[in-house]
C-alpha cells in the first residue's frame, strides 16, 4: 500500500489470511487494500472479521465508524 500498489497488497494479504487466518494485522492490511481500491463492502467485511478476532481493535472500530459516517 505504501508503494502505491493497493491491489497487490490486497492480493498478498489475501494469501496471508489463507495461511494465518487468525492474525489481525493480515486482516487490517487486507481491509485497507480493499477500501483504497473502492471495494468498500469487502473492506467492511474484513474489518468485521478483525472485530470478531479482537472486539476492541481501535483501528477497525475507527475505520468502520468513518465508513458508516460517509
């Protein structure tokens, strides 16, 4: 994402999720890549998964609030 290639980030994070589905950071990176590329519904679902794994995750809570507010 930092290199300006969010589609690649989403693809790689998807693979990371397949390998380690309980790692919150993989889901956060995946959500970010999806949201930046306009895949809002999928990004929202990824953030919801973060909250299933870690209900008080501040990043997921903040981004979901921003999405819902827009």
